């Protein structure tokens, strides 16, 4: 009986929750003589056991010298027209009955080692290709290796698998070795496979085949090897270390080495949180990826992904971990009101508020909405001139038309304010001249005349600053305390930073820092039309306006400090509302799918996740 049919009776479909006590990590070491010659007990096993714990590691080795890849591939076929090369000794025609025999033997060993239990993850380490280079089978090697990997994925359908390849050394590079005429072609095939799969990597062994050989098994003699087919004694030690380290690196994109607790900054206090301090956070050694997030009793409901959804999202997460999509720090996904996926990379920490940049504008708009809900403002006040709220302004000094700018126009970035950059720089040298409402006085004095509406859209700091000044004047106490108690406090957001502007008020164009889970709360508040835990914190009418395309363009639409656009996925258009911040901070809301995606990053620009994430994630949850 083929082992794949036996395995089907041993493995059942289930959702995987990664923690130390719910399965072991299986490491498979397979290939020809160089894998056979590697003593895994020297470096490989100690390395992986240190990482995952001795009781959480299983090792299976199936490696014998001189074995071609066809002995791992059940339906292997030679290239059309292939013939035995009479100039290469010990080359024989392939025997179909040999196809897959090494694979079947390997799977039997796996069944024995796992005792029928499903491993929580697999690292398949591959060191092979010498025989195929010798027998001139390079034309089908890449295809054969892909088939081998597909066999393993077929036999473990719900288990995350990573593939680590040790490339052939420089022994026969450039076809200088006559007995291995297609050496370089096989090396290229190995690279092609690794470079085309997000869950696969390859490393060089060119430096491992020079030096003292291991003692001969019988005579115990040691010989000198120079660019040899086989590795030196030290080379084999290093080979084990490299296989272990590369396996751990790939596995860390799917299997946390701890008990499933998201990474945090220890002994965190408010003084430790700042944009500058965040830049010095060390990158996580391992990504944290959880498809069944913990209920932290923070007001966020949690759920789980189906097996197929988890597999698709983890593939995307591996790409993020490998840097394919930029310097991403966290990715969270909420579906149908429940957090179903939580992951942290690089500088991402569950308890560290990440700088938000321009998403701060979106939060400022919601604060205005909260003021309306509590009666400090009305919806009609949105069309009221800003200067009518700011009683300390000297209207006699304002530029022509400045008194016509409404609060709605300010929140839609259509104030019409245009201040010469040189004048602005000079003013910033005198911060005492910008305290309180003097900040808005300066904007409205120094601007060129304000044209009649409709005015051109311009993304700038003056407009959110005016909005925050209005909030300061209409709410009891201060804007800072109002935001803290009436908005953040209502959503259970207690660990955050909101920097002070030169005016003395909270910054509004940028300057806040929020935890990734708390960013999700803002998204849920907007998605649920201003309700939180059944209570209306913000009028639904205001939220609709804020996230509507009040200003339309071919690039993106804009409401009250919230963006919106249509994204094409599988020939279908989805509306996406979003808060966006420089560096790649996003709260992406797809109302049609009741889907929210939260992303933090530290890119030099915005990055590509604004469009990439919806196109990758929406298909996973399409109704």
C-alpha cells in the first residue's frame, strides 16, 4: 500500500492553534551522501531543540548516497529523448519501479516517529542533486523537485510546511567536472524552485567542501579535501547549523517558539513610547502569527479561521515575514466583528503603541463626531465658519475670504489655505507666537486670499489643526481630556500617546501612537456606524459623511479625514474605506465583507499594502 493512503487515515482536518503543547515540529532531513554524511546530533538537533524545546522536536532522516531524485518522486519521467551517456560510468537506465521508493521509506519513518499524530509544522531539509547532474537529468530536475514538494504538501494538507535547500557546492560548477556534466544546471534548478516559493529558501555550500575530511569509517584516516564532492568535517558541522537556522527562520513565520503569547515590550511605561524610541526597537527574531487570537478582555471579540482560510493567510504572512511587502510590523484581520488573525513582525509588539502619522487625522474627525453625539456641536455646525468658533481671532487681520472656511471644508482638506513655505519656516522659529488660537491666526493671516468654493483639495496640516481648535472651544474642559475620557476611554484604549502640538493642543495632522488592537477598535467603530458595544458614541449620519467620497479623484476619494476607494478583486469591485498614515499605517475597512485589515509598518514611503492587502485577503473571505 502506498503510504499516502495510509497517511490519510492518520490525519484529520482541523484548525491549527500554535502553542507548545499542541503538536511537535517535524524536521525531515533527506537527500544523498552529503545529507547522509551530516551528523545531525552535532549541530542540527541541539540548535532546533534549543529553539523549540527537546520534547517539541521530531527528527526523521532518510538520506543515502548516490540516489537520484526519481527515488523520491512517484511519477518521475525522464526528458524526451534522454539516453544513457556511455562516457559516464555507472550510469544506468531508470527503473520505473524505483520511482518514489525513498519517499515511501521516509513516510514510513514519519509514521513511526509521529505515532499517527499530526505535527504542528514541518521543515523539509533537502541536500540532493549530485546524481541527477551526473546522469544528465537536469532538464527535468526543477519539475521533479516541485513534484516532490507537492507530494509532501498533499500528504500533510493542513500542516504548514517549509522547504530548506542546501545547494550543490562549487565542486562541479561551470561543468569543469567531467563526471558531472550538468552540475551547474541542477544548481540553477534548485535556485529556481527556492526563489519561486515563499515557504522555501536556499543557502550556499561553496565554502564547506575544503578542509580535513571526517575520519574514515573503517581506517579512521583523515584526508584533505579541496573543492571536493563531499564536505569537510567542519563543513558538515556548519551544514547542520545552516539547515537548522534557515528552518527556524522560515518556521518562525508560522510557529511561535513560546506559549502563544504575542511579543511585548517588558516593563513598558509612558516615557518609553515615542516615535524616536520606536525606531530603536530591535527586530523580532521570530514572527508571531496566530490564527486563533487570545481573548485579552479588551473589548475585542475573537474567532478562528477555517483550515483553508488559515493556509491562505499564512502564505501571505510568510511573504510579509520574508520582506516581500515591505517593512511590515503587524497585520491583524477582523471578520464579522471578530479578530481572527493577529501577527507581529520586526518592530511590532502587542503592547507597544505604534506611531500612526496621518491616521491621527481620522481619529480627530471621530472626536468631532463624539462632540456632536454629546450635543457640544450639531450636524448643522459642520457648515459653520471656523472663525465663528474661535473667538480669540483678530478678524481684522485675516486674509480675504478666510472667514468663509467651514468646519466641513477643513475636514475635507478644502480650506483653500496656501501659506508660503519660507514664511511658515520663519514662524516656526517663534513657537510662542503659535500658542493657542494664535496658530490659526497665523494660518489665516499668512495665507493667500481664499477663493470662493468649491476649492481645490490640498493635503496639509492647517486643516486638521483648525479642526482640533474647534474641538477645544466647544467641549467642556480640554480637547485632550475630552478625547481621553469620552472617546478613547469609552473604547477601553488606555495605552497610547497623543503628542502636543505647538499650539498646546493635541496634534491632529499626525502625532498619535496606538496599539494594533486599538487601531482595530477605531476601525470597528467606523464600520459599525459609530456604535461601540451597543452604545452610539458617534452619530451614524456623521460616520457616513466622514467615510463618504465627498471629494472624488482617480487616485482616492476623501471624506472627513477618512479615505475611500474601489478595489478590483477577481473582476469584482469592492469599496474600501481607510485611515492611512505615512510609513504604511492602515485601517482598511471592506463593509461588504464585514472585513477590517490593520497594518503597521516602518516603510520609507507608504508602501504597497494599501492595495496589496485587500487583493490578497478579500478572496480568502469572499461570501
